[in-house]
C-alpha cells in the first residue's frame, strides 16, 4: 500500500460509491484485490462520517478468510487519518497479524494528533515486536522527540537511522537535524549537518533556525549567506531571529534586502516579525509602510497580522491608529497581547481613563494585562488606584508574577507604605518570588524609601551573592539617601573588589552619597573614574551630581568652572542644585544667576522663585524677596504647596502648614503647642530666619510651630504607643528650623523619628540626625 498520508489525486466519493454498487451487482466482491482497492479508496476519501460508515460496512462484508494485512491496514489507516484514534486502536488490537506498515500507521496517526509520547512508545513497542522502522516511522517519531524535547530517545532513533543506512535520505536526515536542534544539542546538529552528503533547503533552514534560537546570530548569518537556494522560510527565520534577539534594526534591513533581492513575496510570518521589530523600535514610519504594503497587495488580515499592527501602532505612540484597527477587526481575531499593547499605549501618553476602559473590555485578562495596568497607575502617580487594582487581582484575577509584585512594591516605596510593603514581601516569600531579581531589588528599595533601612540591608545581604549590578546599585543609592555616605562609598569599593561592574546609575548613587556626605575629593575621583576606568560616557545626571557636590561644599568658583567646561548645556536639575546651595550659603549674587538660568529653561518652576526669594529673605533683603513673589504672582506661576503625611494603622494622614481640615485638628494642635514649649524649655531656639515673611518675631514663631512635618509628628505622638518609631514624609526639602526642632523632639520624647523629604532621609535619635547637619 502507499505510505501513510502519501499524496494521491483528488478522489470523487460519488464515483467510488457507483463503482462499489456495480461491483456488488456483478458479484465481484469475492475478489480480495477489488475489496482492498475499494477500502483503500474509501480511506483516501474518508473526510466525512458517511465515507467512514461505507468503508466499515464494506470491511464487515468481506469474509474473514479473504481479509489480509493489506485489508486491515486500509481500515486502520482510514481511522488514524481521520483522527479517530480510539477506533484505530480497536482495529489495531483486533488485527490477526501486523506488519511494519501497521505500526507506522499508528505512529503517524499519534504524532499527527499531538500525542507525541504515545507515538514514541509505539515505536519502542514496534522494535520490541521485531519490526524494522520505515523511513516514515522514523521521521514521525523524530518529530515527536523534537516537540517533547526527549533527546535521549531521539538519539536512540538516530542510531536506527544509522543502522538502517538512512542517514543519506534527505527527509530522514532533516528530521534528525530538526530533533537535535529542538532539543538544544547544537553540537550534534552541526555534526549531522556537516556529514549530510545532500542538503535540501530544509536542511539549511533547520540550522539557521537553530542558531537564531540559541542567539548565535553570527553563525546564523554565515549559514544564511552560504545557502545555495533560499525559501521564504529562510528569510523568515533570519528576520524573526533578529527580532527575537533584540536586533530589530537588522531585521528591518534584511526585510528591505528581501524585497529588493528576492522574487518571493512576504507572507504573514514575515510581516508579523517586521511589525514586531517596528514596535520595539517605536518606528511608526516603517510600520505605516508595511501597513500600506498589506493594503496594496491585499494580504489577508489574519489574527497574527492584525495583532501585530495594533501592537506596532500602540507601542509607537500612535494609539488612534491602533484603536481604529481594533475597532474594525472581528473581536475573535484579537488576542490579549494586542489589547495589552493598546492599554500600554494609552499608559505611555498618560491617558489612564482610556487605558482602564481598554482593561475593562478585555476578555480573559492574563497576568501581563493586570500588571500593565498596575504599572500604568504607578508610573502616572495614581498610587491608590494601583493598590486597589492589585487587591482586586488578588481576589478575582490571576496569580501575580514577579513583575506585578515589583510594581506594587514600587508603589509602596513611593507612598512609604511600610506595613503594606511588608505584606507584599510576605506574599513574595510564600510564592517563592522573593529571590527574583526584580522583586528582591524592589524589596530593597521599598524598605529603604519607607525608612526601614535595616530591613533593606538584610534583604541585600541575602541576594548580593548574585553579583548583579542593579542589586548593588539599589543598596548604594539607599545608603546615600539615608545619609550614610561613608557606608555607601565603602560598599561601592566592595562592589569593585567583588568584580561587579558598575553602570551609570551606580555612579549617580555614589556621587550622590559623596555630595550628601561632603566627600569632595572622593567624588572628584569617582567622577574621573566613570570614563577613564569603566568607559561610561558621563550624562547630565553625573554632571548635576558634581555641581551639587561642589556647591554644597561652598566651592562656588569650582562649581561655576565645572559648569563652564560641561560638554552640554546644564539642565534644570544642575541649575537647581546650584541654586539650593546658594540658599544654604546665602550667596545672593550667584543665586540670581542660577535662578535666571533655571527659569529660562523652565519658566513655570515655582521652586526657582521660592529659592531666590528665600536667599533674599535669609539675607534680610525683604524688598527683593517681595519683588520676586510679585513677579511669580504676575506670571501666574503656582507655588508648590508643602505638605507632609504619615501612616498610622494602615491609613495615610496628610497635613499642610497651619492645617485646619484634619478631623483631630484640636488634639493635633494641642500636642504641637505642648511639644513646642517642651523643646524650648530643653534649650531649643527657633530659627526665625526660616520664616520668609517680613512679620514680627512672635508671629514668625507661631508659623514655625505649625509647619506640616511638626503637625504630622504631633499626630504620631498622640496616635501611637510610647517609643514607637515615627515615619513622616514631606514633598519639599525640610527647613532649617524643622530640622533643629525634630532633633530636639526626638530627645525629649525618646523616639526615633524618620523624615523623608524631597532629597533624602533624616534619622533623628537622641537629639542627633544621621545627616550630621550636612544636607
């Protein structure tokens, strides 16, 4: 009989039945030859239930004595080919005798039905029964081994190939090659390829695909260029390989070459990979050209192409086009990936309302979609919504993955929400995600930004053995933010000794640590080290750190000279750093220059007006300060309102200066007044220069006593047991008076008070601060 699934001319079921009827009338069914051919015919046309019934009826009409192995194989092949494996197994079990074809039919049928493990076992049973596998048996079992990645069995099948002398048979050799490739055995696959006396295009394609899958694009390129002939699969393998290995520009270049050099038209696989490359590069121009090609050539809009187009437009910022394609498509053509891509597109442009609408209409939302929405809220400052959505995910969504937990931990860090952050940490431990790089680093940052530095250090000590740059960088930045400059520099040196390569963010962290600690010489050395020892091109963030380092130390001439020698124009952060230092050192002349430069870059920067006015006020130049406030008002620049907040029993309490809206206002003010008198009695002297208004001293003192951080601390004192650590967050830099007052409060109340302001952490204990009054 012909091999299983061999191609035959299209059959006419009606004509076959007519021949069958004529044979019955003529009494010719006694001929085994005719019956076998009729059965074989029905086997080739058994697309529907009627053909199967006719074939079975014919088989049952054949006397047992006239049924031979060919007869049984014809019926077996018919059931196996139709996917009716239970019937095929029944026939196989009934067969009085079997041959190699019988076994091969079962192997091929199982492989085609995706029952790869059973196909492999059937081959093993076949050889145990003493039958020699055929070419078709081997190619199908090798295909099953490839899919299941059972290399050990595949090698045994390969030994059959060699033993039977089929190594030179191109289809068999290609199957061997494909099996080793899918099992990741590149070395053996290369050996098989080199020993093939004849190679087909499929042989070359298998090797190209193997190397692209392993990320060995240089070898894949070499093979591709050496191919005597190429098919569309060859071009697709290379384009997809570039795309999947992050070489998207090369993918587009090869696509252009394909259009110019090859007569083959791109198919949906080509287009999908090219659009994916456009999406990754954010190249909407080429994406539109590919879209135009699809329309011009009237290529079918299948689900792959539609989803790729939506992703390309969404990731390139053209969400209107992405939404238009989605609205024109059948919903069944779309998958969760395209919905998520459009959701992320809305997030990217800050349109969270449309993003949430897209999230709401998605069916079968997966963990990626939930995470994308949570990350979107976090990135756009909607922290409460991010937490609420995560809670919904826990209740009715999929199990969070490491990226979800990292995003929620980032929200906790922003809010300094230590209690909830600890709950997420516990969840990470239970779900075995704590050791994930993204989660462990987010845990370090969460504890650090929530003021719980010992826990951040404990987490770092658990994972630093991985020697990942981002982990060490997170800890160095945490040390810098908590005023432990010496420890930050020490950890940086330890990092270098451990052979961990610093990156640009690591250097921002260590330069910031030097700046906050006043380590001018060390900072200069590390700045020189960035380029000279680690070949990192300094960026604006490094320049701004150096300006801050020099200006904080009062080295204004050096700071100005550094700015003059910068290869790029200083940005708002650099000028802002200089301006802040001028306020501390009361350098009005340089402050005027810094403010002028800052406002030329960012005319609506209210901080610039406040800083220069503060400098004038500190110098007693009240008329100049009034002039600045008047200019700000005339230009309608809104002053950033200062506020502080604290977490008490899982609730956030927010306070503004001279707050009048808190429900416990009277109790808070009473505690603030009592606290003020107690610290004054202990020797604290209010810093009246911190009041930037020309009013009498009594009013100045009253205003100082009601600064937002003092009210938040007062609330903490009346709401928590004695000796409880208080954690307060402030959106602006803490003023001199509050800094001195909180030192006194920590001593009088015997409390540790941790304050996170706009630039760093202050740990107050026993009348001292971790910043050593250098901030």
